[in-house]
C-alpha cells in the first residue's frame, strides 16, 4: 500500500475534525487561517466562545501519540493567533485539540477532542 504523505494525512485529519466538531454543534468560521504570528487549523464558535482548534493526525502511534506533538510553545502561539483574529477583549475564547490516529488505509483508529487546553 502506498504511504500517505504528511500533508495528505494532515488534510484528512482536518476534514475528520471539522466533521466531528460540526456534529457536536460547533460553527466553523475559518480553516487554515494565517496571520503574521502563525496559523491555526480551525477557528469556530461554540455558543459565545471563540474556539481555536489545533488538529494533530498520525498514522499509528509507533512514534508517539498526536497529543505529544503539542508543546507549550505551540499553545502560546495559538493564543497569540487568537488575538490577531479577534481583538475583542471581553470575548470568551478557548483552545481545543483534536488528536486523531489513523490506520494505514485512512480509517479512524482513535479520535479525541480535548476542550479548553489553553
């Protein structure tokens, strides 16, 4: 079986994440939004909260889990991006992580949605 590229794996993971977040009632505002500070995979609204979602997708867990790929530095950058996107000081905001592990064929092995990680 042909090996999936890192970009293709990431793109598939983001599609899966968007589907899951919509299923949970989140309104998706942006995907792969960029500013001078950095990029965020998904920006959404959950009720009155602005939600910045980092998606990490891996094929198998042989070299660690997707959760292990999220550093404090990455969370700091996401916080900074949130202020580039929306400078409304009083708006509630949170950072969610969607961690996905896929089988080699692209089927979902594990999907975790961590709410309020930063």
